[in-house]
């Protein structure tokens, strides 16, 4: 399968937001952005089937932003009211300046700094240093507990045990109740929901099932490949009774449950396809080379590099405000107008 060329989108400056929008980061639908998802690399050592194709091309290294650029963007965003940062990619642990980046981000006034990783062979000393520097949360992606499927899904030689060891490393470093993201696909791993729930119980983990979204660069997604949150929850509830937990905040994308018998661990369900939560979205994404994406499903994206080049934080802030104002009301998956973005999840930053 030949992958889709990048990018196929306009990169001109966004239209200027009206004057009354220039307080913090506001979109034209009344939503306020607090959560910045920053991709620090487009590289990955896995080729997960629901995300990448084996022949996906990475950008030339010189096109990726540098450490100071990322920090400049964070400072601009914090000045506009962003309180949460998620470090993502590609695989963020492949970013050469990751340790320095976390150290510097940890000194910023942020309420929450989290990172998502595929969990490939994390070094205990590095993980401990991230924790000490102010990384609050680590999320691991793991879609199967079977090694034969691990090889087929990730198209890598990584074993399930390797990722579980990394999760233990995170816990030992002080990351309480690490989180696992699971993407179930029909006839691929849809029989593993209960196994993951059992894992959550025995290891006191927070397992989140995310519906497969049309963000795979191979464009194999169709509605029949999606295992819905309702199906996954029903499968688990039939074996381990679940009790709802109250949402921590309004922008929480996951509906979370504890086990009724008091066992440790939790499960949560993220349903962007079957039950979209766009109305409460408070996120803005920036790709590793500096494209601002107001929505995961944006087909327009805006280049922050000209604003970075001036060295003035106000210029970056104006660009972020203008881009945010263009944020679409919803993703529209399933509607006639929906069109899958040119970028896959790996090139956006999940
Ligand atoms: N490489 C890291 C990882 O896998 O955790 C971080 C980047 S990855 C793009 C971030 C998250 O996006 C992962 O949890 C992954 O499972 C999820 N993801 C990727 N493609 C997806 C898709 N098409 N639908 C739903 N989730 C997807
Ligand atoms: Fe890489 Fe993460 Fe995408 Fe898998 S989900 S291919 S680990 S970026």
C-alpha cells in the first residue's frame, strides 16, 4: 500500500480572529483551549496497522522544530491560558532532546504534563529523571497481550513483556497507576477486552479503550472495523461488574469505571466515533514541524514557523489565536462532508 503524501493542505496564515476573540485561546463555537498536544518527533520505531503504513516517509530532520522552538510555543500557549501539556509523536522517546525538553517543561507553570509512549524499552534512570523533572503522567499504548498479535499489529519485534516491563519501570519511578491506551479492531483483537480488564485489576492499571478513528495513513478504516465503546464495556461488564466514576473535569474524553467488587484498577472508554465529544473539546495540536492543527481531523493547518522566526512571543500567540478561531465545530465522521485528513495519527501527534 502506498502511503498518502504529506502535506496536501493550505499552509498560509489563518484569517485574523476578531478582536473580541483575543483573550486567551477561544474558538468561534465558544470553546476555550487549555490543553496543548505537542508532537516532538514524527519518527516511530513501530508501524501500528491502525496508524502507519510500513513505507510511510518521515520528514527530513532539518524540517523538524528544535528544542527552543518547542519551548517558545509552550511559553506562548501558557501565556494564553494553556494549563495542560501532552508530549506525543511519532514516538516521543525517539526525540533526541526529550530529557532536556521535559526538564524545561517541568519548570513552566503547567498543572499537568503527560506523555504518550509505545513503551519500547524505557530506561529506569531516564524515567526517574522525567518524574523528578515534573512529568506527571505516562500513558502507554498496548493493543494486545499476545506476542503473535503484537508482531502483527505493531510490525515490530517488541514483545508484550517489554511494554509491561516499561510500565513497571514507570510505577517504580513513582508514576502511580500508569495508563494503557488500547485500540481494538474488529477481528484483530476484539476478543481481548476482558483480558485487559483483568490486567487492570491485577496490576492496578488505568486501561482506556479508544475507538479506532479514520486516521490511519493506509486508509483501511471503515465503520465495520470499529469496536464501539458500548460493545467493549458490555463485554467487560458481563465478566467484571463495573461502576461509573464521576468525571474529573468537563473536558474529560473518557467515561471511566471502577470494579464493583472493589478490585484495584479502572477501565475507561473513549468514543470519538460512536459518541463524539467535540462540544467539550479544549485541545489544540501542533505537529513536530510546527503545523497548528485546531482539530485532530482538521484538513486545514497553519504554519507557526514564520511567527517563530520573529522571536516575538506575541507573534506566536497571534497565530495560535487565529488558528484556534478556525477550529471546526465537530469532526463529522460518518457525514457526507467528512474527509479523512492527509496526515495519519503518527504525523499529527495523538
Ligand atoms: N507513539 C506513541 C504511542 O503509540 O503511544 C505516541 C503517539 S500515538 C499516535 C498516540 C496514540 O494514538 C496511541 O495511543 C495510539 O494508540 C493512538 N492512535 C493512533 N492511531 C489511531 C487511530 N487510527 N485511532 C485511534 N487511536 C489511534
Ligand atoms: Fe508509532 Fe504510536 Fe503510531 Fe504505533 S501508534 S505507529 S507506536 S506513533
